[in-house]
């Protein structure tokens, strides 16, 4: 049966006698889809311990969500012809005809659900936002034990819809804004009326030519990368006091939900409505600090950086980059942040700021135990 299902494109692996169906997870695996495909039908217990990577406790807990049954005694060493017991179904001799019949056979659904509804600290049948504040000291540990399960935050369907966003909506909403404001900024600079320090002195003020716009734009993108790091580290990863219901609730709304369910595709990018409030705030700050056109030019570069960040964040969760590429390493880096190193690795679109702030996730030095 295992051989038949693998022939139909499923990705079943075993850890000793326990059998797991990873078909829905192969594209999300940080090591790449082909790595798991090559291990279909085999024992992955040694691979979990490494090398090249020793999987974390959260990764092993994540694996249990895809448990489907036990291998029959004596068949563990023969994966291509193995049989399994799923939901109490007794094994039968494997026949070649099963390969053709596998698509129409009974589907092997996980019998170990993603969340134990009877023992979990929250009621998953109800919106989570108003429950997590009561977890107190248990919140930090609970929120950093990821599950493969969608989250509902609000009772109201309207508010719930505002908290979810498809990845392409961010591009559709903000890319035209970036293009329009870029044109406005360049056109305004082309008039030659923009000068630095003109509010302090006219004699020594510095003219800002239109040819400076690309450099000012890139400066905005660079400043966004710093802002991205600071927000992720000091706002999204603040540790709310265990006694403060409201701060715990706020943390879960801002970022805790993403760590609890890191592959919820509708919650990987910032919804446009709340994003517009935050973006408007930073635009106002730049208007106060810089001349109007100069502030707008920096702002539009930062806004472009934000759009790139959100698109990259979605891809790091759902993309399957080619091994050896920059995005391949960045995906593995970000997944480590989710599953093992929640107190480091705060850079998402770049690891640059993790270096000076000393929050770089260390390279794994592997020494295999006997």
C-alpha cells in the first residue's frame, strides 16, 4: 500500500515503525521538495538526527501531525513492499495492481490531528484572540509550539476578513502607489525647488536635483530594512508580562498568531487596512523630519522595501527555491527562527542587521552522537 501511494505521487515516510504522510508538506519543507521526494518510502529516523541538520523538538512535534499508522512488525526493513495498519485495517499482501488502484482506494487521513482539542490550552472551536490572554505564564511556550492549522481570531466575519489577506493583494494595492508617488517625487525634484537645510539657512542650503532621486529611493529601501528588523525584534517579539491579559492579546494579534500557525497562507502578509494606518504614521514622521519632496522620496523607497519584504516573507514560507540560491538559504534561516531560534534571526528579507545587532542564528556545527 505504501509503494502504491508513493507511485501515485504521495510522500509517505516512516520513523522506525511509525508511518507519516508528508504529501501536503513537501513544498513547504525548508530543505526543498526533492529532498523529501527522494526519501519517500524510507526510514527518516537517522535523517532527523542528522547530519546535516538535527531537527528541533518543534520539528519532531510538527511531524506527528502527519502520522497515519504503524508499520507491521517485521516489515520495517522492506519499505518498497511494506504494508501498514491504518485505522485498524489489517494488512494484505501487496499486489502490483494496487499501484493502478491506489487513486481510488480509501484515503489515509491523519489519525493524529494537528491539535488535541481535548487537552490543548485553548478551545480551537472558538476565536482564539480573546482566549490567549488567560494563558498567563503558559502563553510564551504555547505560542512557540507551531501547528499546521488555520486560526480564527474574531467572532465577527467582517473583522475576520480584514485580518486575512492573499499575498497578491499587497502587490495589487501598494505597487501602484509606489509607482505614482515615485513619479510625483521625481517630477517635484525636477522643478529644482527642493533644498536641504533651507529652513535653517538659505546661504548654505544644498539643492537636491532630480538625478538624486534613485539614490534617495534606495536610501528609503535601506532604512526600511532596518525598520523591518527593529519592528520584528522589539515589537513582534516582545515578551508580554504573564499577568497582563491585554499585552498578551496584542502580541498574539500582531505576531503570535503567525508563530502559532506559520503556514496559514491567509496570514503571511500584512492586511492593507491596518497597514495603511502604520504606513500613514511613518509618512507623517518623515514629513516632520525632512522637506516635503525629500521626505516623500525616502518614503516611497521605504514603501517599495515593505512590498518586497511582504512578498519575500510569503515566498519563504510557501516557495520552493532552488538549492544553493540566496532564497534557499534565507528560507532555511527563517524556518529555523520559527521552529528553534525564536530569540534570534530577526532579519527576513536580509540577514544584514542580524550581524551588527548580534542576533545571527549560528551555523550548525554537527557532531553525530553514537
